[in-house]
C-alpha cells in the first residue's frame, strides 16, 4: 500500500530582498553586456586605427627603401642618414632577404615575399603573434612589412577595461543603495499594515485604515476589509443565533420545570413510585438542559467581549471566592465534599461577574468529578506580576491526552458517569482570554486529582496588556 505524500510547506522568502536582488542583478547583467559591447566596438576601432597606422608606416618604409637602395652599393652609408622610425618594420627583397629592419623586428621576414598584394596578415614570428601590413614596390621589387605585436593591442583593451571597472563597481554600489532605499520606502505601507493587523485583538474586525496611494496596497486593503466584513457579519449572526436560541429556550424550559414540580407534588413517591422515579429522571434531564442553556447564554455574552471592552474593577478576593463556593455548596453537600478557601490576596482586578462565573464552574467541576467525601481547595495568592486563582481537588484527575481538549466546547471526559454539557471549562477559557490571563492545568491536592489555575495580571500589568 502506497503511503500518501505529505506536502511540505513552501519555503518563505523576503520580497524586499528579492526585489533588490533582481533589480541589482539585472542592472549588473545589463551593465556587463553593455561593457562587452563597448569593448568590442572599442577593439574594432583600435584595430582600425592601428591598421591605418601600419599602412602609413609601410609607406614610410617604402620611402626609406627607395633612398637606401638607390645609392651605390660601394658608397658608405652616412651615419644618421637612416630615419629613426619607431616601427617594427622590415624591408624585404624579392628573394626573401631582409634588407632593413627595425630594432625589435624579427630577423626573418614576417610574410613570405612570394605572397603578392598589399594586404594585412596575422602571423606568428619569434614566438609572438603579430599583425602585419605588407606593401610592395612595383618598380624596385622589394616589399615593406610593418608589424605590431598583438599584445600591444590587447594591453590597450585591458587598460580600457580597468579604467571602466572601478566606475562601474561604484555605480552598481550606488544603484544597490538607491534600490534598497526606494524599495524600503515603497514597501512601508505593507509593513504598517502588518503591524496594524498584529496589534489588533482577535475580536477587532473593524476595517483597516487605507492610507496608501499605491493601487496594489489599496487593492489588498480593500480585499482584507471585505473579508473582515464578511467574517464580522458571520460571527455576529452566529452570536445572535446562539443568544436568541438560548434566550427563547429559557421560557419553555422554565415552564416545563414548573409543570414537573407540580406533577411530582400530585404524585408522591409513596403513592406512585414508578411514576415518581420517571418524573425525577425527567427533572434531572430538565436541569441539565437548563444548565446548558445558561452556559450557552454566558458564552454568547462573553464571545463579543474583548480585553479592552470588558469593564473592570477592584474586587474583594475573599468575598468573590466565598460567593463562588456558596453557589456550589448544595452540590458539595450531596457528595460530602469539603470546600476550603485560602485567600492570601485581599484585592484583585477584573470583571467580577465573569470571574465569578469562571470560579463557580471550576468549583462545580472539582466537586462533580472529584471523589465522594473529597477535598476542594480554592486559593488566591501572588505569583510574580499575577494573582493565581487555583481550584484543586483530590479526585482521579485527567489523563494527559484529555488535558489538551478540556477547553474545547462540548468535550467531556469519558467514563466519569457525571452529568454535564462540556461547556464549563470553555467558559473559563474565554474568561481568561478576555482578561489577558493564562489558564494552566496541573496536579491537584497532594499530587492527586486536577488543579486549574487562572493567572490574572495585576492592576498595573493588566492596564499594560490592555493597551498592548
């Protein structure tokens, strides 16, 4: 059986770095190509100029040859009669004898005298490559051969290239700096947009500010605003549906609960035990449905809230913990559980109704999922820049695999045989979120059971988190 291929996420890259690299790279490439074209044109021009110089030198050598060969052979040649030509020239007879030559010219002819015609030759003599122009004297029969080493021309081209290299490097460096500055400035609207989105709270779906004149940025902002608008309308519709449905269910559930109580009074257990048992189970189911509706209403109220919109105040810690424990006193009495309160901090900062709901749910879970006759401890103490509200029990606890899913809505640990709807810890997690707090799970009392801690920021730290 073939395993399905797992797609790996594409490796990210910097758009700014790529823009600079591509613009600078393309500029360098075009600059190199332009330089090569300029050098090729310069090489042709230099070759043409040097070829003209060789041709002119050949005329001068022919004139020198006419003057030298026209003398009587026995007549001594006066010193200084030969012009001092700075040419690598040869005056070659028809038989191939070098009659006259320059100081650096080879002793053997550049070109075989049998080659007729005034033209240019590329030859190799004395281990060097030469460019040679040959011009024949039609009357006297000798030829003037003027040559130039190829290296002289190549050295000139390299000198030109060296002269161009440093200005080109400087221009490319300047171009890279200009590109970096311009691209950085042009991409600033995207950076501002990124910072603005990151600074928003998860519940802030208001439109993004469109302060850029770039069409591309404007189109991205408009698309994001349309998406945020659709998402806001969808979430608002979901919250409205949840709130309306929960609110509409409260009235018929309350009416059904009243009728069940009336039926229980009309049919006491001693007269109709079977019917009374059925009515009691119906009443328990009704209480579960009522609790579910109340939790849904609570979530519907908390979901629109954000950290900066939640009203906060200084709260007496002891009174808050005591009120939450009293709300669970009846459930604790049924299981013979003992609730103890340890408030080491007198005041905390937050929304009292939300914190009361969270503590009540935590205490109720500790009583319901703890052991019969167990202990439940509710504590408040300082922990650095936070106040830790902790509810611990000494029950069987929760497996590590289930800990990660405890705050999921409607999730319930299997095998507990405890009635519930799986929304209690979801409400606690939402309360922690709107307070900028941290929710932690750990061991309970004496290393047993479950301990749930809500780390609330102090009053000054909470204001900082709210502004951030």
